[in-house]
């Protein structure tokens, strides 16, 4: 069964850092592009980052450029999101999702990040 | 950035009724549009890709159409499990963007 499980969320102060992980099972993560998407409380889905299967090509939404870094570890079959200089408006549930020619399928259950003092 | 505008924001219907959801793009996305279903506390799931193709395992009561800037998702006869929020998403250009969602609620 193809499955994605996020971890690493929690409470962090403004200006702090957090690293999210996404463990894949049932498929080889390095064969696919991968995405991070977030949902702030009471808001809709927001795509934030993509990494290609090779790991060479990366894209970010403007609001996280320079603060967030997407990466992958083939040996661990895992995806990561390093989040620095966190702001209140980064508070959200963060989902990882496999890329299927631009479509996101499947998605993980999400991990909650709360930025608050 | 391509902006996707969904309407209506909320659709109040009864089981068995037909639901029609709209997604309009700020510029042409050709057929590069998908629809997702999202239930509270669950992972979003892909329903439709390339504007009109049902994803694996999606029932035939879900259909979609459109190209360019105007797209429609139709649920022919609502089942209790269909009450959820639906999002459209484009892959025509970076950044990928989602619409703001349409909530289909029980009337």
C-alpha cells in the first residue's frame, strides 16, 4: 500500500526553526517528484514546494522562498522540509504529497505546525 | 501567478441531489486542472485530473469538464460520504495553485 506519513510538527516560537519529515512506504520516493502543501486554520490548501525525482529541480511559493528548503533522502525513502525564520502565518497543517505529472496523489495525513510565543 | 476562483463558496444540498461546482482560472490552463476532495481530519484525495479524467477508484457519479479558463465538477447524486470541501488545482504554471474551495454541506 502506498503511504505517506508526516512528522516533526509542533509548537515553535516566531523566528524559530523546525524540520518536517515525510516517510514513504509502498513505493520508491526517488522515482517521483514530491510536494509540500499546507492548510492554515480555517483556510484553503496552499501549495508551497516541489522537488523533482532527481532532487535537482526545486520550486517554492514566494512566501516561503529563502526561509524553507525542501530535500530528500533516498536511503531513508523520506522527504523533508526545513523551515527557518518561522512566522505566525506559517501556522498550518503541513501535508506531503506525491507528484503524478503535476497532480498530487496520494497525500499524507498531515502534521500541525503552530508558530506562537 | 494563476488565480483559481471557485464558486459557490458553500453549496447546501440534500443527499440524492445534483451538485455543480465551478472553477475559473485567471488565464488559460488548457486542460491542466485537477479536483480534490477534502474531509475534516483526513488527507485530501485526488478525484479528477486533466480536467475530466477520474482518478483510480473514483465513482462514476463524479464527472468534470472544461478547458481553458472555465471548469465544472458535477456530482450527479450526492451520497452521504460526498459532503466535504472540494478544491481545484492547476499544473499549467509555477507556482501550482489551488482554488479557495467549495464546501458541499448537508441541507
